[in-house]
DNA sequence: CATGAATGAGGATTCATTCAT
DNA sequence: TATGAATGAATCCTCATTCAT
C-alpha cells in the first residue's frame, strides 16, 4: 500500500541518515535533529519509528549487520567443500567492505564502542551462524585448525575491518593484489 | 620539586581518569566534570593542563600509545633474528593487552572512531617504527612475506585487539592456550 | 494565525527583555538566562529566534533604530521648508528620547561600545537618510552650514543623547524650557 | 625609592592595560588575566593594588579623567576673558581627544555605560569646575547663554566625543578644517 | 501519522578571586 | 610584595525528548 510504503521509506531514510552521520561524527556527536533533517523529517517523527536515540542506533546496527551477512552468504551453499566455501564467503565479505563501505564502516565503528548495547550485539552475531557451521565442518574434517571461533574470526575476518578503516582514513589503498595477499594471510592463519 | 611533582601527578590523574571514563562511556559521553571529579580537581583545573577536551583526549591517546610501544619493544633488540624478534615483540604486545587491558581497551576504542584527530594519530604511529624495521629485514632475508605493512599489521597484530575486546565484553576468556594458538595464527599469516 | 502571532510575540518579548536588561547592566553583564526569564521562555527558546547572543543584540539594535527613525520622520514631509523640516524632525527626536527613553537609552549605550558589530551599525544608519537629504537641501539653498554631516549630527542631534543619559542618571531634569534652549542651541550650531 | 617607583610603575602599567583592553573589548569582555598579562604581572598582583575589578576600572576612570582635565586647563588662566578662555579650553580639549585618543576613547566608552559606578562618576566631574566657573562668569557678563551647564556641556563639549568615536570607527577623518567648523558650531550654540 | 515549537537538563569553557609559597 | 596554581560559580549554548495541533 502507498502509505505503508511511505512509512517504510521514512524508516529507511532515518536508518540511512543515522549510518552516514554516525560514520562521520560518532554516536554522541550526531544529534537527532540532524538525523531528522537529513531524512527530511521532523525530529518528532523519529519517535514514531524508534523509541529513542539508543533504540535508533541499535536498530540500525542490527539492520546493517543483517544486510552484511545476507550479502556474505548470498553465493554460499552449505553443501560446498570447506575450503571453497570459506573462499566464497571471505571474498563476498571483502567485496562488501569495498562496495558497501558505508555499511562496513558503520559496523567497524560499532565494534569497539560502548555505543551499541549488549542485547543488540548478541542479536547481530546470530546471523553469522553459517560461517560458524562451516568452521565446525572444517575442524571435523581436519582442514581448519581446531581452535576457538573467536580466534578464527579474529584472524581471518576481522583484519578486513582494519584494512577498510585504514583505507577510509586515506592511509593506503586496497588494491586487488592486496586483497589476494589478504586472502592468503587469512587462510594461512586458520588452515589446519 | 614538590610542586612540580604535584603538577605532574595531577596531569597524570587527569589522563588516567580520561582513559577510564572514555573506556566505559566513549568520548562524547564523558563530561569534563566527571573527569575532573575522578581526578579530584575542579573542572577549571583541567584547562590549566589541557587546551580543551579534544586536546585532553589527543594527549591521552599519544601518551597511552607511547606506553604501549615502550612496553612492546622493552625486551626487543634490533640485533635479534627476525623470527625471534617478532615472537618477542608479539608476546610483549599480547602481554600488554592482557596486563594493561585498560590502556589496550582505550587504544582499541580510539582505533575506529572519529574521536582522535589525524595529527595525533600520525604522532601515535611513529613509535611503531622498530616493528616496521623488523619487517623490512624479514622481507629482505625472505622470512616475511613481501606485502604491505598494513597487511602485516592487520593480520599479525590487530587481531589481538579484537580478542581483547571480546574478552572485556565477557564473551570469552583468553587462556594461555588461546594465546599460543593466536601466535601461531599470526605467524602463519605473515611468514614467507 | 494564532501560532504565528504567538511567535512574533515571543520574539518581541525577547527583544524587549534584551533592551531592558542591557540598559541596566550592559551587554556582557546580562545573561541569556535572565533575558529568557524576563521574556517568560526557556533559555533554549531564544535560540529558536536568534542565532546567538550577538545576533540577538544586533537584531535588537536594528529594530530599535528602525523604531527610532520611523518615529523621527513620522510627521516630516520632504516638501517642507528646510528650517521647518529640521524643527519638525528635531522635536520628534527629542520627543522620542523623552517618551521612549528605554529605546533611546539603549541606542545611546550602543553608540560608544564594541557591543554592536559593524554590519549592524551600517544597517542602522541607513534609515537616517531623510535627515541627510534635508541637510543637503539646506546646504544648497544656503540655510544650513556647508559642513560635514558628521558635524551637523554631532552638534544638532547627538547632544540629546547626552542630555537623556544625564537625566536617566538622575543628574538633572529635562524640562520643556531646557528643551527649547536645546533646540535653539542645536539650530544655532548648524544654521548658515 | 627604587621599590616605591616599581610599585607605581606596576600600578600604572595595570591602568594602561585596562584602558587599552577595555577600549577594544568593553569592560566585561576584558578578563583580569589579560590585563595582568598585558601589564606583565600575575593576576594575583592586581589585587595588591586594587580591591577588585570594579575598583580597578573606577580608579582607571578617575585617573584618566584627571589627566584629561589637567590637560584641558593647562594653558587656561582664570583671569582670561570669557570668550578667549572658552576658546583656549575648547581647543585644548579638542587637542587632547586627537592626541590622546586612547584616553579620550576610554572616557567616551565610559559615558553611557553601567560600567562605572556613580560615586566615581561624581568624582570624575569635580575636576571640571574651572569650566563651570568660566561659564558662570560668562552668564553674568552676558556673553554666554543663561542656560543649564548640562546644556552648555552637551552642545559645546560633548560633540567632540561623538566625532572622535566616529573617527576611531573609521567612519570619517577629523581634519583641521572640521575642527574649525566644530569650534564655530560649539561657540554658536552657547554664545548669548 | 506528522510536525514545528518548546524546553529542562546538562556540557564545555571562562573568569574573578583566593591562597600557599 | 609577588606569584602561579587552583577553583566555584557562572555563562553560552546544545540536544534528546515532548506536546499541542
């Protein structure tokens, strides 16, 4: 319905505005009024869609996390071999960080910040399950090191965030060659 | 002199308070008044030691970064073999992140945030030079992959930040076994 | 509309409060909070109508200046003889200073103070044009001394400010007789 | 004695600094700390010479007023004819406003401001007595209009302040010709 | 649903003044 | 006498949130 669509649009516009402004200024330095302005909406309207600022950011976080994982697993199939599957997922994630850098930057900024509350963090992690399942398979068949998922993530996936932020900051440029090296490093660090 | 010492103490107390409060609340959510209170001084006193809030945080960042790298290279000697040298440095860094987790957490929070200005970031990086030199040696003698320092850092050092923050968040516990695995992953990802 | 009117009222209340408080304490000694209180609004509300304190005072200055000149030329007609015209204007101005002494006092205080910025000063002067035109006519027909408008103003108009302030300060009382003398002095000082 | 002289110097330096800073920023916008800095003195030292800020400004006002009147009557002699005496004094005052424009500007700024308290104002006026005496003589012998001293002052002396401030503001340049016209206007406005 | 106006609470910063030395 | 360090009390301004329409 037209009016429902308009509601969804407004909600999305608010989420987009939040991402963009938080990326540039951080959570506490982006006033609701600016979010409203950027979304072409009155400040009061935000409160029709979100309980308060914290809720808006939490919701945004979960939404972006969902987009992220949806993208990551788009071309992955649970029946793939472990090595192949990991490569597929890793490259999709790399792709996402490059092509959707606004989203990726937002997630990176959320990572080490007291900006997002714990429940939302937990919620955001859930979507990562297929990767954890893949690793489990890999551990059992002996292709992946039998170590904590946190370690696997820290060494094979998380470094991409660091590289993206370095690039965003203008410190260096992530070329395709870099990406190939990165993939090798990632795989080397977790392969059995 | 007693009065000079008192000044230094006050300055340090302010820096410590900043670290602790920013760790828990983030930059914009820690008022100068709270920093002052925690350091047992009047809010106005802060401005005797720092130009403004941004300066206080920048200075704190650089100070912590200096402590961090000083610790990291304490037992390292440029005449060491590359492999040995890397292990020494890596383990010191890991040690630091565990033992001085407040400092480490602060640095992690600064990483992906618009909280620190670029000049201070640049300043903070300088101290890392010995590690870059080590890598350079390793590349030349063929023990370290000939890839960008950003990649080397992203895969061998930065993951520790992720692990620390996960632990701080209560998500998991970094055991000695984990650390050994982590070191292996780090080394595997960068060794030639 | 009712709500528009309420807005205008609030704006005016703020301007009135500014005049009254600045008259008694000077620009820097009148806090926004007091202005707000006197206008029966929250301090934050001021910033809906004015950019900041400087803007509030500048705007107030221009508004009062407009009221002043509007009053001064109310009964004047450009077709009047020079002598008659000058008398008409002079007496309106004198009238204004006596009857609207709050406004006049505010303008006097603005005169020799760094309180008002230059652009606003320039803006405020514009409205005086009819008097300058009258003097121009007078100079051409030989009834007014052919001297700088600044001098004409300094001797024929400005003394009224001094007298008003002396009276406000309680130093003396401006009677009708005084006013008649003042007019004679003013005219004597500029007539050809 | 050397130490007494140093005290006097410091006191004078403080007064000079006050004049200069108040001229440029107004009373409330010139912090004690800046006055101290400009006088090469610690803020605390000010309080050895003056009770508080208000006292410093009042004292400065009276001091400048004294300098002003001392200058004004320097070449005047009570035995002079009224017309001659007035001309002498008027021209000395004009001279002062031009040559000692910092002092003159300070006095002008004090004129219409709640910056100076009443007792100090009264104190400052006292020194003007010789001019009032001259006018009294003039009134009795019929060369000066028998009108209030306030009027005489408003029309013959005060306009110079207006002209000085206009010049300081850059609005126009007071030439010798202007001064001659000014004197004529002044005299015309008060001569019987 | 949508809004613009309104605001109370709070935050960074300044400043006149004091005090230990 | 002289000071630099210290501070409590303001002051300007912002912002998340509410409310009448």
